[in-house]
């Protein structure tokens, strides 16, 4: 009887070690659309964007095994905390591109038109995922379903620069996103 009890306690102890490890692994699994675009994706960092204490969205940066490098694909997933008009999302993106010094006025106007055509209205819980495709441009998803792409490498650098460029207007969010973006050692 004592041997069975000790065996059961040992098994429970082993399960106690395995279950949290398994849960942590599952919690870090990339959504299917991200895994498709960024094979073996891992979460590099996450953070929240607020505007005058009002939460606008939470962001996650997903990178491949090589980490965050300009020649490799990555995904930025924004989960919205409130309802927003797609045209306003596009306009705010173009404004932020200007603030980091990306493109000239003519290119930003063209990019704004493209984003306005792509970005939908969102509601609380919606998420838009942008995928950086090196040398090609960007692809976008709404709630895991393909939206459209913009085949312009300069646009892609400018768009993702909103969050990842050193000149970003949200340096704390940039730092949180890049927290574990280096390649694993």
C-alpha cells in the first residue's frame, strides 16, 4: 500500500513538472497563419499601445529561428482593444511613416491609398497581422484570414518601421517587441 502511494505521489510530481512546461510550450505556439508565413515562428516580444491612457491594441512580434534580421520574414500581430475605422488605421499608419522619415510625400500618399483599400474596420478583439516578406513587401491578415498584400519592399520597411525603427514614436513598445528578438544561442 505504501509503495503504491509513493508511486502515485511520484507520478503526480512528474505531472506537476510536465503540465506547466507543456502549457508554456502551447502558449507560445504561433497561430497557423503566422506559422505558414514564418516557419518555426517564436514569440520575440509583446506589448501594449496606449493613447492618453486608453488602450488601442496589444502587439506581438513573431520571428523565425534566426531572430529579427532584415533578410528574414517576421510577423507583427495587432489585437485591437476597441472599434476603429479602417481609414483611420491607414491614416495613422501613414502619419507614423512620415514621423520616422520613411518615403517622400508622393510615396506616402500612394501607400496611404493602398492601406485604405486594404485595412478593414475593426472591433474589440479583431486582430490584423502584417507579415514582412524580405525583398518583396508585406502581406496582411484579418483574424487569421488573408486580406491582401502590398508588393513594395520600401513600403514594407516603412510600415514595420512604425513599431521597429529606432525613430518610432513608441520606443517602450519597440523595446518590448524586440525583447527576445535576437537569435537563440
